[in-house]
C-alpha cells in the first residue's frame, strides 16, 4: 500500500493542512478554514483523517475528513482537551487539568465509562497509543524533568523509558507495536532533539539521528520503513523531513519560507 504525508503549513498567518507524496512532490491543500487547522492524525479504523479546527471566531472542533471526497464531520466531545481517538476507534483519550496538574483520561467513544489513567501529581500528557491499544506512551515530569513512560493499559503497570540527563518530548509507535520512536535531548541550555528507538521486547534504547536538525513531532509511517519529523535549522526554518530506517537516508518533503509541522502518514488514494 502506498502512503503520503499530511502536515500543517502556515501561510499568510493561517494554518491549513496539506498533503505531499514521499518525495515531497504533488503538494495538495486539504483545508482552507479561516481559522487554524492542526494536529492531523490518521485513524485506520475510521479510514479518515482526524484533526483540530478553529474557525475565525475561535470556536474549536475535532473533525474527521474522508480523503477521497474531502467531506468532513464534527466528532462528539470536541471540548475534551487533547482529544485523541484510539487506533481501533473505540476509545477517546484526553487530558484534564487542575492547577499545575494534568492527568490523562480514557472514555468509550460515546463518552461513557471515563477512567483516569495517570495519578501522579504534576504534568502527564503528550501521549501516544499503541496500534493494538494495549499500551500508552506519555510524558511526565514526576521525576523532576520531562521523561517518557509506558503504561500497560491491561494491567496498569508503569515503566519509565528515559532518564535524566536526557529529556523526552514526543513519541510514535511502529505499526506492529514492537518499537517506539521518541525525541530525546540532553540537558543543555539549547535543547537539541534527536530521534531514538525503544524496543519493547528487550528494553533496548538506540539513538538513530545526530544531525543539525532539531527533530520533533515524529510520526512512524504506515509501512514501518520511515519516520517523518518536523526539523528546524537556522538556514532553512521549519520543514518536514523523513528518515529511512533501512538505509538511513533523509528526504526533505517541504520547502519555502513557510512554517511546516505536525506530520502524519495517510494511505495513498487508490
């Protein structure tokens, strides 16, 4: 199955979603809202693109788009913070904040059976759900710095993956759920984020990038071969790149004096 990239692009002060092929060609504009469209994520169960949308008055909605027709629907419970559908389409994951504490919650798709998943005070968020919906990776500052943890959603066992002096920010699961890509940076005045891979079977943590980019907002491809990321350089600004996990090659997907970010992968139209 072929795949394409969808990403946020800010042009003329407005954020919309665009799509391009794996060579950065045939860019196509997907949204043209007067407000901001952002945070795209492909949901295989619905076979739709899920994203956040703010209209010109600031009204917020979570929308689903059929990429074949371009039609959109508003999803229920859009008022939940950091709304994210599980890959199987059965659950909503979201956050609830009170003061300086943020917790991650889960509910059934109809909003019933809400369950608090994190319980340690402080920040708990920036989560990603494994393809089989059995594990949740998330960032927590419970140890004093932002580190990555994995929660087993079956037995609620918790595992810490990253440790100081490294700090963690983003994560993305491989399609088979056997590995987790994460962004780690050393404890420095100017954080330089690189991509690391964590293997669930043996707990191995391997660094795979060490570039002039600061790699963030990572997304593992549907095929499992590539990882897309938002790379930032002083000379070229904010662009979308991919790294091939087989041969290590990089491809620059976007160009121009625009802000690009938040990549996700979608199937190519048949």
